[in-house]
């Protein structure tokens, strides 16, 4: 499976996420119910040449970055997707699992 390594900037911090396209697509479908979302890059890629994959990676990166920029409050599912602890003011409780 093709995994895309995406970097997004949020609150001045870089966050990295490595996910498959299907995971982005699932996130997109959930997010649409809560917030305004940009277009997600097309699901269908005819060939897996590096240039095309890099364009898709950039598209996914832009997608996440646009969601962050256009929404003041981000749903928990989005923060979970980026592995961001939602409320930085609380003492960190490490969850097992």
C-alpha cells in the first residue's frame, strides 16, 4: 500500500502524519458532516509514477492545511487523525492503548 507522509503546520508546530489515501478519504467523509472542507484529491490515480504520487501527497497536505486554516475549531476526529493532544492546558495524562 502507498503511504503518504504529510507535514502540516498548526499553531506554529509541525505535525507529521503517515497514512494511506483511504484513511484520508474516510476522514474527509466524516469531516464533511461537521465543518467546511476543501476538495480532496481524486481517489483515482491511473499510474503510480513518482511524479503523480508526489502531486497527490502535496494535494493531501494542502487539504489538511486548508482544513486547519479555514476552521477555528477543529473536530476531535481531525486532531486524532494528526495525533494531536487536543487540550494542551491540561496536564498530560498518558493513555494506555
